[in-house]
C-alpha cells in the first residue's frame, strides 16, 4: 500500500491558516480560529495536514503543533525544507545541507513534535546537488525524526538522484485542469515506482471554483495581492473558460469545486488532493464534494463544452 492511501484522499493545506504571519498565505485568520478549524477538520475525519515553514513564516507549523499536541499519533503531518527567510523577512530558497538540518530541527520545535511523518524538499535548487540534501534528511529519518521522505515540484532528474540516497515515497506537484504538465514527466514516475502523488493548486487558487474572478480584491496578507507569479499568470483566459463551463456544470448538478476536485481524482496516479480552507464552510464544501458521485463521462462532457 502506498503511504498516503491509508489516510484518505484529502489533505488540509496549511498555507490557509497563517496569512497574517506573512510569507505564503491567503489572508488573515486568528490563531484561535486556525486551531478551531484544524480540530474541526480532524473531527470530520481529516488525517493529513500539510505545512511548510514559509507558510506564515512559521505560524502554520506552530498552529498545527498546538492543535494536535494532545492527539499527535492520530494525524499525519507533512512539512518541508528549502524555503526559508532572513531576519528582514526576505525569502531565501536553498537546499544547502546546513540549512536543511537547521530547518528540520526548527520544524520539530515549531510543530511541538518528536517526529514529522512526511518531510519533503520544497523546490529544486540548481546550486545544490540534491543528494547532499537527501543525506541530511536520510540521517534524520534514521534518527527517527522523520518517518517518510518526499519531493515537491521535482523533476525526473532530481528524483533519480534523490533516490540514490533513500526511498522517495511521495511526490507533490501542482496539478489541476489548467496545470497538467506533470502528466508528461511525473505521472510516469509515480506509476512505475508505485508511489503516492499529492496535488497542490487543486483549485487553481480559487479560479476553478469561481470564487476568484477578475474583480476579486485580496487582503495584503493574501499572497495573491502581491506575488509576481500571480500577477504574471494569464488569468483572463481561465476566467473565461470557467464562465463558459457553467451551463455544463449546471446540467450535471455540479459546482466548479466539484469539477476541480473530481477532475484530479479521476486520475489513477493521484493519491491525495491538497486544499486549503479558512473557515468551516469552506472545509465542509470540500469534504462534502468528495462524497459526490461524479463519473468520468460527466467530467468529459464538461471538458468538451469548453474545448
């Protein structure tokens, strides 16, 4: 059995619960509301909680640690190395082994835990041989500080090199209706190696659900208000496609959220969808959508309506 299969098809995205901490986040949410939401997710059956130091500059990890300090063994926590920051909050992306070791130790402290279930390299770093990074992570695994190792946003070349050091059990990459590049390079690895795949960007930052439109304004604590990658993205064509999709969605009694989730789940290579939520209603929407019966024929009909 793949490592993620035993925990269900949904993982809670921790970037959503720490926006006011800066870094990578999606708007203000208090510590109390964050912890309440995390515990509500657990009560509704969510077991996987994905985070990273850059989410809220450490706040996401701290809040997840606080939320599950009394039932740590019942949740599967994912964190990452490679995106850190300086005292002036300038972001630094590096897989330097020295930095990796420090990040592991800091995440253990912030998560208030003795171990991290799945630890991933967040992004490739062309300046560092990933085998050197993996040596540090593998040592932490041998010491019991990490249970499983994964790679985010990786390439076939990096996967091959990393696998020389230790077993890579999970790959996490962007995947949704608009972003399907992983079908060509990552899905073949996932299939041949029989490992888990997690999709981030499942809802395309809200575009696929229809909640994010051309007129949507974002708080300063929401990375979509300032991020260069967001400003550079061709969003207008996506807004247009989502609008043209509406009649077909209505015909099948589905929402944009349903389509986004079940489009991803229709791919056998995918083990887990990663989605964030900032309140109980948003989380309920995702979890309720997972229970819907959406066939491949329905999805094909919707896709054909905009092709």
